C-alpha cells in the first residue's frame, strides 16, 4: 500500500533549483532508502515530507505531496498536526538540554496526548523500550539527556520521535555520527520500527541502504534517477549512473 | 631634546631592521638556508636597538632628579637645615632656574640655580652619549651574531610575548592600584566612624560634618547619626530594582524578537539602532529624566491626586532601565542565536510552534547566558551616577515609595567630593568608604555573572 505519493516536486533555494520534478511513491510499513552523492537533494526531499523546509526563509516547494491522499503542501494543511504524524531523526543527535524524561515527554506534552502523569510515564517507558534504550537509562530518567553517549543520544532522539506515535519516521543520515556498534543497534531498531511505522532513511552508506531498506531511490544533481526495490537497484539497475554509483565509480 | 633623541632612536630602529634583513638576504644568496624568515633577522636587530635605549631611558627618568637634587643640596649639608627647609630651597632653586621665581633672591640660591642648570645640561648630554653608544654597541654585537644558523625567531617571539604580557599587566595593576587608593582612606574613615554605625545606621547626613572648623580637634561623638549608610544602600538597590523592572522585560523580549522572529533585514537595521541607546552619554539620559520624565510623572500623578516629587526614584530608575535595555537585549540576542540550530530543528520536527520552541527549548538552553547578561545589567545600574544625580535628588530618604526622591551611593560620592574638600576629614573619607563598598558589590555581581556565563559556555563545547 502506498503511504506517500510525491508528484512533480520542485524545490528552490532562492533562485537556485535544488530538486527537479521528483515523483516518488513510498510504501507503507517498509523502509525506503534515499541514496546519492552529497548535495544531490536527498535530504532536501526528506525535509519536504514534514515541511521542515518552511523553517528556511528562502526555500520554496512546488508540486504535490500526498500523505494518506491529502496534499500537505495545501494551504489547509496544519503543520503542527502534520509533524505529529511524521516524525524526524536528524544526522547529529540533538537531544534537548533537559532530562531524559523531559526529552521523551516533549512531544506528548505539546500535542496534549497524555491525560495524566501516569499515562505520560507509560508513554515515556514504551517509547524508550521501543527505542531499545529503556534498560540502559531506566534508573536515570531525570538526568540530562546530553550526558549520554552518541549512540544513546541518537536512540533517545528516536524515542522522542516515536513518543507521539507517528505514522512515518524520516531519518536523515541517522548513523553518520556514530561508531559501528551504535550503528548496528540503530539498524536493528529500524528493522523493528517498520512494523508500526513507515520509514524513510537518507544514507551515505550503500551497505546500510542494502541492509535495512526494501525500496531505494537514487538521487543525482537534484533528480531522481531511479527508484524501485532495493534488490533490483543493487543487483540490476536500469540506469548506468545508478550502476556506476553503486559500484563506487563516482560519488 | 628628549623628543629628538626619541625620534632618532626610532629611526635607528628602522635602519637596523633594514640592515638585519639585508644581511639575512646576503646569507641567503650564498645558498645557505636560514633558520628563520629574513624579516625575523630585521626584527631581532631592531629589538636589540630598542631595548637598551628603553632601559637606559627609564633608569634615567627614575634616578636623574634624585641625583641632581642630592648634588645641588650637598652644598647645604652640615648647615643644620631640616628636610622640609631643604625641599623648599630646592623648589626655589628650580623656580629661579626657570625664571619664575618672584621672591627675594639670595646669592646662595642664585649659585644653586646655576649649579642646577649646569648639572641638568651635563645630564642631558651624557644621556644622549650613553644611549647612543649603548645602541651602537648592542646593535653591532647583534649584527655580528647574525649568521646562517643563529636563532632569531625564538627571541623575537619571546619579546612579543613579553610586550603583550606587560600590556595586560598594566590593566591589572591599575585595578589593584584603585583598590589600594580606596583601602587606606576607607580604613581611616572606619577609625573615626564605627563600622557598625556605617552599615546599620539609618541616617545619612554628611552635610553635618561641614560645620566642623578644621582647626578643632576631631570629636567622633559629633558624627554619630551622620554616616548611616542604610538609606543610600536601600536607595541604590531600590533604583536599580526599578531600572531592572523596565530593562529585563523589554530587553529580553526585544532580544528574543531579534534572535528568533526578525527577518535578516530587520535584524540588520534594528540591532544597531537598539545599540545606539548604549552609546548615548548618561548625562543626556540625565537630562531626559530630570527635565522630561520627572515633570511628566509629577503632572500625571497630580492629575490622579497623587503626591509626586519632581525628582522621583521612578523617573531616575525608569530612564536608567531604558539605558540598560541594549545591554540585555544585545547580550541575550547573542546567547539565543548561539543556541544550536539543531535544537530548534528537533523541536519544530516534533510539531512545536515557534513560541513553544522558544519557551520550552531555547529559553532554558540560553538561560545561564541570559542570567549573566542580567547580572551585568544590574551591576551597571548600581554603578550608574549621572542619571541619579540629575533626576533623583540628593536627599538620602529611607523610603520604598517610588514617587519620592531617594539617593544612591554614587550620587552621594559626587555630592561629597564636589567643591572644596579637606583630606583626612571623615566627610571626604566617607566617599572612599562608599566607593569601596560599591566596588565590592559590583565585583561580586561581576564574578557571579562571569561564573554563570562560563558555565553556559562549557555546555556547548
């Protein structure tokens, strides 16, 4: 089933065009990897999906992005509700300078999800458990989140993102600042999370894309060169550029 | 004469730089590799030229007057003069030699004046000779030492290190000097006025101390109930409090606006405009407070049936608050801007609005820095003088009514030290005691503020 449908998306930074005519369907409860060389626009596309490009003054987005058949670029779209439904994890772990508990309860608080302290405790616990962090931090929930290691911080950010039960989770190179062990933990986690969430991950590591994703899209110079099942893209791509990139001949 | 010599030394310095570099180039042209860039050889030689000249100059400036005085006065030794009388004779001699002496000229003094003049001219010419020969000797020595493998970079770097250290030492020594100049007078003051009376006394009326004839003996009992500092400390903190009530909300909100809401263009123009407020001399604020705000408040109050003094704490504090706005706004703007963008992104991505992000993420993250900026603002408010002198009056009332006039530590120091003063008088010394307490209060505030700001810095590095 198709969760997100992007149709003819163009993105401009001022006068410079960063994305050209992107059309891409994203399957529900699967992991879609976006790969491509630096500056090819994959992160820009990812940020279109939860309207994070709104934060950048000079950025403008054209085209349709349908999530559950609703165009999020429409004026009637409520960005706050949209971002509740579409969570995001960033390249660098960015826990708030607050306690672990406050970090996870942040989303439920601003969306008014929890009715009582007890309910909030439950949300925090389940989110941390789902993010495979609970066992490590359950005794120090009221210590600052910035005191964790890099990998733990990133899992905290994932717990924060899933605390509001989003339908989609966007991940922008979530492992690029982490060591191989932490990376393996996060990849395992992604596999687990796809049961309940649709995941889109931007990554520089081809191996990671091959390991975690079912679908892959290859971006180059602001264009979506090819997309399809990860197996096909990696074993038998249609486009020569994709072939070259995957075999490491450029990028 | 000194000026000519000085210019000459500077010229010599430049020449030796040139020669040092030239020698380096000559060495280089013989295909030898130098240990440093050629200009280091130049600097090296220039330093060798400047240092001995500087040392001799300073020693001369310190010792010449003393030696000349000793030599001139040696004629008067064994004649039973007292030290004070000898000093007087020496001053007369100097005045006569400058042709400014108007009293009775005795042959003795005339002879001394001639001796003084000849000594001075001998000193001058010997100084020139000694300085120049020292320079020539040291430059020649250094020039000979320069070879392909001589070290020049290290001495030059060390010299620069020493110069920079001296500069910062000068600033520190000044602070220490100020403290010492306050400390002795303060101690003298507390010998007459008990510390307890000063700190806990509720009546400040230094004018009472004017009445004393300076020839009379000091009678501490007449100062009781004169130097009780409670009213002016209370006034100081009260006015500072009013000022911060104005400055903190406005400064903080404008800082948040500039950092988070204003577009690049607005920020580009608004920030310098707000900072202009910081550049206005406080005396102009004083005018504004005394001639515009004060009377306005009085009229407003009268129309509402309130008794408002024309010189009210409210007028002074309010205007002082306006003066402090740019400090708080500019500093908190900087602090908020330096909160990493990734935190904002994280919050927005959770679906938080701008105001929620500011309230829940950015403000707490920036809080230590904001507190630091507020404390710096408070220490400015406590040290501010001109606005208070002009707008809040000089009568030290112990009151918490913002519509009455009060006075502050700084204003009282001004009152005490304006016009004729007798040193060694408790009234004058009171100013030093006040200055000392002001120094201590602001020092503590600054230390706390710096601590807080430092704590903030550690967080993001």
